[in-house]
C-alpha cells in the first residue's frame, strides 16, 4: 500500500516551561533536507555553517552562514542542501506561547534576514547553549528567543494579516492536503485534473491555478515527478528491470518514461538498473 503524504504537521509542544522545538540539521549530500510541509507555528532556520536553500510557497531563498530564514505560519516550505557541508539550527514555536498580543496580530515576518549582528548574537548563543546543555540552558534559550521575537517584530515585520486572510490561507492548504494525499495513493493510475478538482469542489480551471500556485508546477508534471522518484527507488533496489519499473509506477509508454527519466535525473533508467544489478 502506498504511504500517505501528509503536508500538515501538528506541532505538539507540551512543556509549558519550554514550549519550543529545537534541533540541528546537518547535511553534506546534495538533496532535500526536509519535505514540503506547513503548520501554524513559526519555523526559524539559522545557518550555522555553509549554506542552504529554503523554498517558501515556491519562492527559493538562498541562506548563507549567519543568515536567518523565517517560515511564517501557514506557509508551505521545504529545504535543500547543495552538497557542501551545512549545519542549521531549527527553532519552532507558537507565537501565542510567547505573546498572546502579538499572536492576535498575525504578523508576517521578512523571509530572509541576511547576517544581522543582533540576530547572529542571539542565535549563536542559543546554539551554544543548546549544544552544551548546561544547567539553566533552556532558560537562556527561551530568554534569547523572547529577545529575538521582540527584535524581529520591531525590525522585520512586513505586515499584519487580517484574521480572515489568515484563515483563507490555512483552508487553501488544508484542501490541497487531500489532493497531495490522493496523488500519493493513486499515482500508478491515470489521474485527471478534473478528478482532482472534484476532490476539493472547485472548477478544473480554478484547481489548476491553485495547484500551480502551491506546487510551482502543473498537476501532471507533479504526478510524473512522483512516478519518476518511485521508479528510481525501485531501480536502486535492483529487483526489477527499467521496463518493469516504468509499468509499476504508472507509465504505459516506456519511451516517454525514458525521456522524462533522463531529463529529470540526467541519466537513463537502464544505467541505474545496470549499476544496481
């Protein structure tokens, strides 16, 4: 059975004294750091070493050492590594746990903040405390983040969303969740745009616009990329031929599959097959 794709992440921060999720991302291979997802919490990516690309609603932001990327609430985001050594500190929190007053204002922050000395000081100190885990470290981290939020509000707030606009953004993402899940479960079958549009009760034209706005590509291109990635996984396992892999993921025309595969991965499916055998 195909695994269901879930874009929405429900963050559960149970510790009232430290309502913050904090972790490191360390990569040295080219590829995706984390898959597309969204949530109501703020997500901060501070680049400790190297550089990364964070995609926010299909707009790519290149962040280097000392830069901060902010994924605002209800924004679809994913991250990538260019293949060089990269380390980021990721901090996730709900604004209402810090300030109900600010949370009610639905503030949208600047997406990329390049090498701000004050942000660097606060995030670097937070990173060091997180690494050392000395007594009182969580208190220092929380204090730093409170200072950071106040600093961001005063210097990098772009706009304050009307509650209705914020709700519309969330509902659009929730509707598309059903589409992504359906594609993940039925990619081996023929899927029409009309069929997907009916899932979220909009016209085919409206669906195409909403989907491309979210995914950055047309539905068929997205579906074919899912199929190609699944075929690559099958070929790497070495349990089937290129023709069998194409058929297993839903391509009826092997020549078409071969052209798309080479364009997407830069090599032929048979080459992957030969190296896996």
